[in-house]
């Protein structure tokens, strides 16, 4: 899939995700939030790589080298595409997702294990500290509000370097299109 097709797919996915995300059960919110960030990480990593659909598919398909959430987050961090704070946040989001995904029943953001994990999320603390208007009184202690805000802000942080990388790639392609590379045959003829 080309970068343009990836961008269109991402926009369609974001619209659908937002629609599904609002008003979902706690389990669906946790799983969808992490799935959305997983797609964002994939797009970020692909934007830093050669645009070769066949090779990227071999890397990113589920079960492949970069097919998992944790591996993608680690690679993005090691490539200096995301800061340590976001890498750690992604780790906690992944833990929350896993508890929900593997629990058979009875889990909610109010469950002690989930509440404790949501308190480990650091991004919401930064937002509450600066008085972000997206929160209501008491949201800083609400596990679901912490999770949703963490996913939303983390997504924005992941998207920013991807935009910059895509701009650099576009500039690089523009420069290459302006350079005329003579064919090998014409170079040999000029030599004679």
C-alpha cells in the first residue's frame, strides 16, 4: 500500500474510530484506544521507512517482525521518533488493553487493577496541571477519563513527527524530480 493510500485509510479509520469510541463499554474503549495508537505507531514507523509496499507488509503484518504494539512502540522510541514519556505511556496503555482483552468478564475502569494502572498514566497529570479545558471537575481521578485523555494526547504526539517526516519525504521527492539523471547510454555516447 502506498503512503497516499495509507493516509486515506488512516483518515477513514480515525473517523470510524471516533464514532465507535464515544459511548462504548469500558472494555471496548480500552481495546479500541490501544488499537488506534497501534495504527498510529505503524503509520509513524512507515513514514520513516522506504515506500516499498511488499517489504513493509512483510514487516508490519500481524505476527511479523514489527507486527505488535509493544515492538512498534519500542522501535519508535529507539529511532527517536517519540520521547521516553510517550513510550512509557504506551506501555501502560498496552497493559490496560491486555487486562481488558484477556479478562473473561466483570472488568471496568472502576476495577481495582484497572484503576491502579490508569493512575500510572502520566499524560493526564500534565493536562490537569496546566488546566486543560477538556476536563471537568474530578476527571483527574476518573480512570476512564484518564485513559481516554491519555490516548487522545498520545495520538497527537505520535502524529506530529509523522507529519514532519512526510514533509521531508515530499521535499526529497521534489528535489529528486528536479534533478536530471542522464541515461547510461547517453553518457557513454558523450564519452566517445
